[in-house]
């Protein structure tokens, strides 16, 4: 298994496309349509990587990112946005986002970002293990 991915976006077409493509690539995929649903899913499934849209109704992506990192700091979060600015990218990174990808999404960029995030998470876990020894 390559890893567990949670896709969080209120645009069903994006969720469906990413779900199909990432499933075909061998990832285990779950989805959420807003931040509240994402946080609930994380509590029950604990994904490795979250693809998180910034602009959603209710709790937005930045607030969702803060909550994810507060409760689950090892989960890697990749922000996906159609309204990316340097300020948004810097803010998201300061809050713990691993990467930011602009819409329209390139599946190649998404897969590379996910694989990099998974590798980063494994390195962090290995380092934590080595420090304990």
C-alpha cells in the first residue's frame, strides 16, 4: 500500500477526479466535502496525507489546517487552491502545510507532492525512532 490520502474539497468534480486517479495509482483514498467532515474523518481513519482546499464553506482550509496540525502533527497536509498567493503559501507553510499546489491541478504534480510528503513523514518517523534509541 502506497499510503492513505484524504481529499478535502467542496468541488465534487475535483474530489471525484482525484479519487479515481489516486486510487488507480494504488493509494487508499477517502474524501470529505468540508473542514468539519475532514476533522471527523481524520479522527477515525488517520490518513498519511491530506489534500486540503483553502476556500470552503464553514471552516476554511486554513482553520482546518490549524486543527489538523494541533491534533495530528505527523499528518502531512498539501494545500490545493485556485486562489493561490504568495501570502497564502507562506501562511500555510508557517502553519505546517507541507506544500501548496494551484488549481487547475496537474496530476503529475499532485502525485509527486504526495510521494514527497510520504517520504518526509517516513524520515520524520525514522528520526524519532532513532532518537529514542
